[in-house]
């Protein structure tokens, strides 16, 4: 999208829209699959195959081990989904702006330290024109 000449924010927005559905579907299906494990839902499959009665029960000896593990996976997956959909695109926009400012400063002055500071401060060309810096 950037190679076509689109602005970076538009490219990030379009990329986020394309990736939103697969990321959400994968996360939600995994989260919903882990909920029975987290709450300790047990099914007696042998009884189910014989009598068609699944024999649901909550809590067993295995719940003490599997419930914390499932809870950790659920909250970790939820956190990583938010990171993937919100934080990563924001960080990309910040990195893209830093790189553009760094390249501009590097082309104007060969001092790498000044170019690095210029990229970190975040001044734009408009602000620099107002300050008379270029």
C-alpha cells in the first residue's frame, strides 16, 4: 500500500482492517475453547458413548492444575490480541515518522548525533519552517 504512494496512516488503517477479522476469529475461538478448561468443566465420554448422557461435572482433581494454566493462556492471548490490533500499528506509525525525520536530518547534515536527536524530538517540517531551521 505504501509502494502505491498512500500515506502511512491510510496504509496502516487498511492493513488493520484486513487483519482484524482473522486475528479476532483466531483469538475468540481459542478463548472460547479454553473456557471449559478454565472453569473445570468435565465430560465423561465413556458414559456418553454408552448412555448418551455426557455426565457434566464441575471441578475435579485436575482442575487445580489446568485452571490456572488455562486462565494464564486466556489473559495472555487477550493481551496479545490488543497488542496486535492497537499497539503494533501505533508503533509502526511512530517508527515511520522517526525514520522519515532521521533521513531528512541526515540528508541536511552529516552529523549522525544531531540527526538522531532530530528524529527523536519529533519536529515536523512545518514546525522547523516556523523556527527558521530550514
